[in-house]
């Protein structure tokens, strides 16, 4: 019993650490420490203070470390262009990268600091480094400091109060163990595992900032060393502080067996040792049932136990610590803990009481950068959690950034897969941003002949093609066909059967390479980079300031577009008519007339007939940027005033898109639409009467948010009719990608609009309710990232699989015209496609199964490239291997997307049910076939998937699956999810929350992001200020009894009566404010998203909004986390024979 | 003849029969030459008074008090000559007496104008320029400068609007605030006025009136909105010039085997919608500049494919011009709309190929528009004509607008219709004949545009059946006609011009001499020319030559002096003497012999014919030829090939073309440059004289005629030769050595006359 508590914490951390989520995790950890105490208290005498005390520290310590991670990760993404690192990583996009960082505070708006900060240090790296440097020293301190704070207030109290029931010694014990474990778990463990040393190190390493930089610059190898040493140090410190508890910590870091928890840990450690890692681990888990996070898994395992522990948050609930606790012993396995009481479960209420909320599995942040080699010893390594901060060394398999599979071992038969209840799918993010420290993708030029391919399946040459017959022939790893090696590509084989030149040829030793495409791959010359901006200037748009915001954003963004003759721009505005601008004319006029008083503005060409649109000029509407920059700027400055008294309420969205499309038809390109007013669908319909009637009814329903027949509610989430779909397919056919920025204050029928971006590889940005004050900066940053991020045009993608497996379907933002390929008018680093797989044959046990994603695209510089990512995974016929190698993040992302796909076509209750079943089926299978459980009363979770219930709960409570959401919000959510990357999926349903009122007191070590707090209202105090972010929105909650001083310092508000609905984060001249800005900017950098900031206070709708994110709370329509676990447990029980 | 000219000088009217056959039977004996009047409503009369008060009208038939009214000064009554209604004079006429007559009762003021000071249009004249851009650069340059010049000539307060078109129609917003704006309409798709109103946001800022919108200020359209498109010339000249300066050739690519996509019909239609929306009922002109065939949208006359030629007369005859009827139908609709709005369509068509004037004709003619056909925008025919439209001064056109023309006449007369630039207002009444010629079945017509030369041809019919006894004795053997023209003078004032005519009628067998005396052969020729043109256009299977010959023979049979079956005894009264010659030339003219011309040209010639007065019409039918020689002062010459002599200069005026033809000797001298030598001043003067005369003609004429200066045996000489009577051809019996001969199989006038005599006496 006790174990649970212990184990859980530990386990959690490990898993999570890796990911960015780390932050969030940290918080959790912190709490946990607290939790444990509580449990302890409960269980035994009040306290085994020691443990608690100890635990906290560990957490705290871990927290800091994690915090450091975040940064690292931040670095990676936005990539403030670390000159060195940034550039290299992607050969293709270098330039972009530099400029890319979305996060950049908008010039005007955001306090310079963030940016300022970054830029200065040439590379983001440096900056981060410095920060690291700072931290290291502090870590120790911080941990303590912070932990106390966090835990102190939060945890303790609750625990005390709750302590009611208790937990037998077991608990205590568990707790104890847990304690240790946690620590261990605390990221450190994870790292330790294999690369662990390095990773951990790296985390710590930071101190030597400079070195870091260099390290980063130089791939993993360099880095590791540094970190290594550093790590040790840092680790120790952390670990040390909490001596007793510390043991656990220390253990983790080092990978050494943790003390008490040690036994469990021990196991893990073992896992650790074996570099090959996973396999060894695997076995244990099986035995135990717990599972597996093999990669991190080892650690995870260790951790698992802890996770298990967690339990009882619940309301006042008594704690039934044991529930989770149980299995600690089978450390390997997993964690599930819940157990307590099945019986009790019966009466759910009772049960909850027994669960210690603080010991329930929660994400734990990892504190260090993980160094990940994709293959070691000719075996695929389990990838680190997607949200962790990791550096990939491509040693044969594609980086998990590009390709991730829900299970890292492929079941040999479909039966096995079915039994496991798991999903088999790939998340493909072909242009994902690399970590700045990663080696750039190598570009291979095969000259005239083009890349070597299998003559049967057309698969591209990759490291897993087997050369035979002295290299004269090779066997395709995808279709098994034996091909002749092209003459000039032949090379002798070495004694190991590899080609002698394998290591020099990137395509033979790297999982991801880029081939230069030959003419054969072009239907026409690579298209120029065309950016066409379409701006709504209807009355609403003008009056809300949306037009001005859009114009100003475009104006600033223009300067970020690549110079050169290949960059073309066009602009049009629309209300009930469409206005094009002859940009060329302006040029002539300026040159020819040039006299004062003459009008330099370009000629506006109005297309009044929106029923049947056309482009008014064939040329001159889209012009080379270099030719019209000045005039474009002048025009953009003038648009808001030109239309300032526009009284046209309608905006002909569809017609405008169509017209712009006609203008772009010959080239293709990006069409960026700013839409704000209500749009009139009928404007583009051939049979107006049909449209008008249909739409008005729909509009009425949309506004009131109810559908005539409630059962048909989901119909509103489907496009109103096929017009947009038809149009979208046409757009896609001509390589036009549409991004829509919706800046509105009313219902706009996102469901209908979003069809276009989704089909054309674009994306929807949704600002509701739009506020010119607070959203302009985000609009600018979104737009900037949109146009500057690494991206490709006129792309075609196909995923090939080894024999026995085939692609079932693709999901994401694209257009599909033939079954095998997806057409992507544009693809960028953020876009992810889900590819579901199915068996069409039995796979041989022990063999490897390969997946190859080939993306043919045109770079922004006009080169035609083929990016080929290959992932080769072992096949297995052992069920437990599947659980051990399951990838939680990917799996969950898969759930998420499937749910999003379902929502528009099924009633919500059904979708929720399905989601739940997906989760329960897996857990049930695990419980049934893999777990060794002493008591049926225990909920046993596979280590690798131990957070699945939490995320599932989050998903069920998310905007998309809530019944009380606005139709448009849900539509947007659905659309947002459809291209969402794996690392972003988690925060969407389980946002990160942190306290910011005490920023200055916590941050001694320079850690920017405070530890995350579990999403439970218990952790939200009335005298605190909290920040919650999910990658898109950022809420700042101000408690009722907050010290006015801190609100003034942080937000410039002196009393809570003044809390504005429109909020603009500014930097005031005080350290608190500066830190808040740092934190926010750090988050922005991590998320590649500027975040919509909103202030919330208790008692009004904003407060409701904030609390709606408290996933672990009980809500009118949803269970609390503890209740949910109980529910899940019961469901599993019911299924058990 | 002179008396007819006098009559014309007084009332601007020429009638084919100035003594009217008094019964239906008599009139049928007059042959096919109808009782018709060619009336020029706005002919300037320097001595004509303009009365500053409203006209006094008969309360029964609405005719206006005139010198033919019988006035009872004592009872203060006047009797309407048309309906014999007795009307009391209103109080302000109380001082009337035989010593104190109001001007309208003066016998010499049968034509008089009233101008009521209160009625003045608030909208200045409007010019809506519609400019083709599917032109080669050179032509575009010409057009640009011509239009720009024209805009400079427009009176400052006149409103000006601009549309350019090619593949699309671009409506330029001239009153732009910050940015030059253009509304772009697709050329291939018709739009309605309501769509234009909606799409161009005319009522964007205020509620649109519920229904029956015509628009304009009256319907709540704001002045400000109108000013987006129509601006006083003084304010928009800069804007227009800068637009013109930047005017580019239509940017849409034209494949080598295709014609440019040109949507003339759409452009004109949009212009009409805009004017209808902004200034309905006010004087406004759409001036279209067209440089090629319409190939897209409504009014297309030919496909884009170059392998398909533009329709010819032959195609029209065989009904194998697939676009023709559709296009005509479209322009009929446009005409109807314009007439309803009171707006004018002018067309300046300049192209080597046809542009579709034949189709547009209906819209131009019904609205009283001007039309000019030339081969290039650089040609003086176009440039000078355009200048004339806007010019003010001695030769201005006195463009007036918004006219309504009404007719009153004695009860035994019916109006069959009007052939000329006007449109029926469909005011049916007892005056209307059942036979319709031209715009008929009405007694009121709309003349959206009219100028001082516009001449209408009214065709009457006598319906009196019985011949009352003692005709001669009857006190009242007069027919009265009254023409009322209510129009907007170019000053903006509304005016009413009243012309009242009285013509004696005769009846019975003894009336022939009277009829002969009243026959105006020039007027008759002009009427016949309009009539034959009209019939050719409207009657299928119509054989104009046969019809003309029959008419002529019939006329000669009836009015000739001869013994039966003795051709040599045949003679005609001087009143008829040259009528056969007119008919001869009419048979050979461009109005009847259409196969020498494209349908566009024919339409053009006929449109001009239909708006010109008798004198000019006669020139078109039978050109005038003046011969210059050293030996005598210039003298008219026979329009015969015999007029050509080596030592003479001929000046041919065929209305559309003026030819200065140098005999071969003169030509040699000129080529030798004698006229540049001081000792040959006389020769220089001799050379100059015909050109001065030609210039004098050119100055007065609209459209400006084409001046051809050519030499004998030169290629350009064909302009002269084509018009000459082929009295000597290559198969003539005795070709004199130095006499010019014509290569034609046409019969000569002598042959024609022989036949005529022979047939007339049978």
C-alpha cells in the first residue's frame, strides 16, 4: 500500500521529465512531496516528517532542474537563432530560423526584454546557457526555497486536514519509498538511464554557460561530457539536500540504486545499466506487469511505483492511500496503485477517501536535457517523452521529432494489437524544428539520376536497405524486393555486411536525410514564395480594430519575408465586395509622377460581384516584394483609415477567398485571410436561396449555441454545406494554402470556415472575443511565425511501411486526391499528421518493421527537396513488450485526434464514451494479461501509460468534449487538434499552472519558469496569483485576497475591481514584473506561441473559465481525478472475468 | 425649289408634298412617295423670339395657340384649328386685341419658343466616357490624347465619369479620397441595375428606398455618393488625366489566333446603370470609344476565334450571323433603358475591322446619339469630330437633351411614324395610323439627345375617304400640323419649340397640277432614301431596286406628260425633273448597294442619313461635284465621268467623303512644285481654292467628313469614280482617247432614263 505513494512520485517524474512538460511536472512534484507527507500523516502517525521533508526537497530540486530544462527546450524551438546552432540544424531553413522565433515579443507591444534578451545573446543558446549558469548554483537553494513555499502552503495543509483515514503503515512505507523514489524519479533518474549521465549532466551543466553553448553547437557528443560532470554536481546537490529523502534523489540522478525505494529502483537501475536498456527492462515489467517505460522507462519504472501512490485528492476525502500504493513492490511493473479498494470502490465515495490525491500519477517534469540516440547497438532506442527537452543524435532511425509511433515495438499480429487495446499509429511531423544542438539534416544530391529507390515500391534508399551480393544488389526493407544497385552507386561490403561507405553516406546511416529532387519530381518549375494577404474591412472589423491590427501585423511581418525575386506578395481587402490593389501601378506612379500631392497609393480594384468572382487583373496584383515594399507599407498604413467609416456589415469571406485564389492560381502560395465580421455563405453559392435559408437558421443556432434538435448538435460542427469543401479542394489543387485569422466577437461558423485551411494545409487562428488591446501582439506574433517558420510549398507526402503493415489512413490538414498520397499545398514545422496503420499480414518475430515518410516539397528558396525519414522498429509477439514500449504522448495524441475526428459526426456523449473506452481497454488488457496483482482492489497501470487516465480525464473535460462550450470554440478546438503536434497535445488537455505571486522569492537560481502546480483548485489559494497556459491561451488568475502590492507590481493593477477584461502584459519597473515577463516569454518560446493573455478573478465568468481548466476538480459534468481513477478501476473490474 | 427653301427657312420643315392630296384615294395616286415632312426641331432661327412664359394650350387637344388660330378679340376666345375647340384666354391675355397681339399670334412666327424660367434642370450636362483598352499601343496613345483633350474642352461645371474596359469593365471612382479606386465588373456576365446599386454600395450609408427605385437624388441617393463617379470637369480633370496617362493596354493575354476579349456591351450597360442610378432624367451622354469588335458578354458580335470572320451583309441576309440577333436584342434593351432614363449613347468607333455598330445602331438611334466611324483614333475624322462635340463657338452642335416631340394635326391626317433619331413614347391616340413606319403608333416621341441638325422624318397618311362636293369652295381646305418639341436647352433651361404649319389640300381629278406644284423632289428623295433604308432593315426579302423602280415608274406614269406608248413623248414637269436622277443615284448609293460595305458602315451611313436634313441627305444620295478650271469660276458639274478633265480640279462632296481630284495635268504641275514658285501664284491659288471650299464644308459638318486629295489615275481617285455616272465605260461604243472611262457594268443614267421612259408610258 504504502508503496504506492512512494512509487508514484518517483515514477512520474521520470516519465515526464524528459518532456517539456517538465515544468508542469515540477509543480506536480512539488506537490507530491507534499502529498506524501500527507499520506504519511494519514497513514501513520502524522508524520514521518522526514520523508516529507525530504521528499519535498527532492522535488523542489528536481523542479529547478526541470525549470532549467524548459529553457533548453525553449531554446530548441523558437530557436532564437542561436547563430551557430540554429543555422546548422536545418540546412534548408537557416535563414528562417534565425528570424523565426515566434515568441518574439511584438516590437511595440511587448516589453523588449524578452526579445531583447534573446537576441543579444546571439544564439538563444547563449542566453539560455547563461541562465543555466545562473541556476546551477542556485538549484540547491531554489529547490529548497521553492519547495517549501509550494509545498508548505499547499500540500501540508491539505494533507493535514485530510489525514483522516489512513493508511496503515503501508502507507507510510509507501510514502517513504515513494519519497525516495520520487526523488530518484525526479528527472534525474531518467536521464541517468542511458544517456542519462549526459542528459542529467547537461541539465546541470548549464552552469558553464559558455561550454553549454559550445556543447550545443557541437552535437551531443560534445555536450554530454559537459553535462556529465556538471550533472553529477548538480545532481548531488539536489539530492543531497534532502539527505534522507535525498537518497532517493541521489539515486535517481546517478542512476544508483536508491535507498529504501531502492529495491524498486534497483530494478530500474538495472534497467538503466543495460544500455540496450529497453530489452532488459522489458522483461521485468512483464513479470510485474508494471511496465514499462522502457526508455526512460527504466527510470520510469522506478518512478512508476511512485506514481501509483498518488491518490486521494478528492474533496475532503479521506485518504485511502493505499489504493494506489499497492504495487510498489513490483517496482518494475508498474504502478498502478489505485487499488485500495476495489471493494470500496464499489462505493466510489468511500474509495476516494482512501486515495491520497498527492500520490496519484501526475506528470513530472524532467529537469535535464536528454541526449537521445535513435539507435544503439543496432536496436531502436525508445524515444524520450515528446514534451521533454532532448537532443537527438540520428544514428539510423529518424528523430522522434519527425516520426513517432504509438508503440515502439510493432506487434507481430493484429490479434496481439487488438488484445492490447492499443492504437498503432504514427505521428508525422516532417518539418519539425530540431533542437538547436542537433546536427542539421544532411542534404544528399544524387545528381541527374535522383535518389536511389526501390524499383517496386519506390521506397527511398535508407540505412535499413540490405546490400548483398558484394553490393551489387540490395533488398528493400519496405517491400522485400531485391533491386539492382545502380552502377555508380555500388560499393563493396565490409565484413559486417554493411557497405564500406555506409558511414560516409548520410542516406545509409541517418534516419532522416533530404534529397535534392530532380526534374522528374517537378510538374513545373518550383513555385515562388507567394504570400497573399486578405483583410476583412467590414464595419465590424474596422470598429473592433481588427483591421488595424491585421494591417499593422502584416506591415511588420513584411520585413521578415525573405528578400529576393522569389518572394511575391499580394494584398486584397474585402467587405461585401472585394478590393484588390495594383501594386505595380503604385510603383510606376511613384516614379513617374512623384510630385507632391499626387497619390502614391496603389490603385484599388473593386470586384463588386461576389456571387461570381474573378480577379480583376492578371498581373500586378501579385508582385515581387522587392518591387513594392514601400508601397505596400504605405497601403497597409492607410487601409484602416481608408475604410474607417465603412458601414458595410457583411463580409464576403468565401467570395474573397475565391477571388484571391483566382489571382494566385497560376503560382499557388499562401493565402492569409483575416476574417472578422459575420461572413455570408450565400455569397458564393450558386443557388443563393438555398444558402440564405440554410445559413440563417444555422446562424441562429450557432449564436444561441443550441441546435434545433439537441441531438443534432454536432451538425453545427460540420461545415454548412459542400461549397467550401469543393472550393478547398480546388485551392489545394492549385497549391494554395489558406490560413485564416478569425478576429471576431460573434459567432462566425468556424466549422464552415475551417474546412478551407484544413484541406489546404493551413491553419485557423481564433481570437475570440477579439480585443485590439490585448490581441494585437499575439496576432502579430502568430502571423510572423506563420510566415517565417520553416515551411515548404506544393508538397506531397507518402508513408510507406514494411510488408505486413500498411497505412490505413492519414489525418491532418491536407488534401487527399489519391489514396496513397497526401497533398500539402503548404507544410510547416508545426504541422503534424497522424497516420494510422493496419496489419495486412503477420510480421516475423524478431525482425524489424520500417516506416518511411517521404515528403516532396519546395523550399521557400525554390529548391525542390525530398525529405525522407525512416524509422525501423522491432517486431514483437510479447504483449508486455507493447506496454513497455508504448509511447504515452503519442498514444494520447492519437486519442485526442481520433476524438476530434469523431466530434462533428457523433453526439458528444458517445465520443466521450469512446475515449474512455480506449483508455479502459488498454488498462484492462494490461491488468488482465500483464499485471501481477495481489489484490483485485488495486488499480494497476502500465508504467509507460500511467498518465493515460489523467490525460483522458483532461480530454473529456476539454473544450472539445464539454457540452457547455460555444460551438465556435469547439470547432476551433477540433481544427486546432487536427494538426497538433505530439508535444503540444499534452498541455492542451493538461495545462501548466504555476504560482507567480511569489516569483521573486522563489527564483534565486535564475530558473525562469516556476514549478508547475497540479490542476486542482485545492492548489489555488485566495492570496495567490496563478498563471495557467496550454500553449494557446494563458490565464492569469488573481485570488480574492491577494496582496494589492503584488498585483500592482505584476500587472499594474491596484485593486481587483480594476481588473480589466482586456489585458496587456507590460513590464513595470520592479523585479516581480520583470520576472513575470521573463516567465511568460520563456513559455512563449517553448510553445512557439505567443499566448492569449487574459486576467481572471474569482466570481465572474473569467474565474469560471480559469477553474474550468482545473482538470482534477470535480465539476458538475465531470469526475474528479480520484473519482475518475476509481471509475476506471471499476470499469476494469467489471470487465475482468 | 426656292419657295421650299423659304418655307424651310421659316419653319425648318420640308415636305415631300406641299400641296396635300386631300383624300386617301388621291394620296394613293401619289405613288409610293408618301406625304412626309422632314423637320429639324432645333434648327436655329436668329430672329425667332423666345417667349418667357408658358404656352397656352387648347384645353381639348393640348395644341398650342398659334397664328392659325381664329381669335375673337371681343370675347377673348380663340378657336383651335385642330379640333375647333373654343378656348377662353386666361386673364393675363386680357389686354389682347388686334393691335396688341402676343408674339405667338404673329403670322410670321409660326415657329416660336417658350422658355419657362422656373423649369431649369439642376444637374449640369453629364458626360460618361467609356473607353476601350484592347488597342495596340499606338491607337491607345491616340485615344488617350483625344479623350484627354476632350475632357479639357468640357464645360467646367459638366459632370464627367469614366469607364475603361477590355476583358473587364473598370469603373473609375474619380472622387476618391485617399486611394484611387476602380470597380471591376466581369465582362462576360450581364448585371442588372439593382446589382450595380447594391454592389457599388450606393445605398450603403442610408436605407435603400423600398421599391421602385430609379435612384438619383430624389430617391435618396446622396450627392456625395454620386460624386464618387461623376464629378465636375474642373474637379476631376487631373484625376482623369492621370488615369489616362497610366491607361494600359488590357493586360489579359491574347493568343495569336484570337481576338482580344472586349466587352463593349457590358461596359455600355454598366455606364447606363450608373447614369440611371445617379442622374436619371437629366441630360447625360454615354460616349463610347470602341476600337474593335465586341467579343465577350452581352452584345458580342463575333467569337474570339480569329478564324471566324465578323458577319457580312451576306451573312445577315442568309441569317448566318449567329451573334447578330442576340446582340441587337441586347442593345434594344439598352436603348429602352436609356430612353427611360433620358440618356444618350454616342459611339466613336475606330477600327479597321468592324466593331459592331450595326448592332449598337438601335441604341444610338433611339437615344439620338452621335456616331462616328473611322479607321483609327489617329484619324482626323475621329479627332475633329470629337472636338466638335465639346467645342463651343460657331460650329458647336448645340447639344440639347431630354427632348420630347409631339405632333398635332388635323383630324383627317394620321401619323404613321417617324424615321429618325427618336424613340416612341407609346402615346397612342386617334392620330396614330395603323400602318407603322419607323417609330410609330404614338403621337409623342422621346429624343434623349438632339442637336441643331437633328432632323426627323414624319410620315403621314390621309384618311379622309369621301370627296366632299365643291372642294375648291370649301373655306377650310387647309391641313394643319403642329410640332411641339420640349427639350432641355444646353443652358439647362427647359424650352418648348412650337412649329405650326398649314398646307392646302386638294382632291379630285383636277388636282394633279396642284400636286405637281407642291412636290418637293429633294425632300421626296430624302424621304425615299430613309424609307428604303428602313424597309431594307425591317422587311425580309425586300428588293429595294425593284421597289424604287416601281415607285419611280408609277410616279412618272402619274405625273409625267406623255402620250401612251410613246417613250419619246415623255416629259416631266420641272418639279419632278431631277427626281429620276436622285432615284438613279439612290439605287447606286451606299444606302441601297450595301454589298460594297460592311454592315457597320451601312448602319453608320443610315444613322447619319436618318438624322440629317434634306439638303445633306441629297448630298449623300447624289454627291455634288464642283469643277475648277483656269478658265472660269468654279461651277457645278454633272456627276458624270465626263466631268473629268486633265486641266481641271474637281471637288466632290459625297457628305462622308470630300474628294479633291486633280486632273492629270494639274497633278503633274503640282508634282513639279510649280505652286511653290512665286511666278505661279495663280496656280497656287487655283490649287488652294477647292481645298478652301472643302475645309469650309468640313468645318460645318458633323461627323467631320473624310478629306481625300487625289490625282487622276491615282488609287485614291476611286472615291470619286465610284460616285460618277458611268456614262463611259470600258464597253462604251466610242471611247474618246483622253476621256476617262469607268470599269463597271452598271448602267449609265442615260440607259436608266430610257428604260424609265419606256416603262412609264406603257
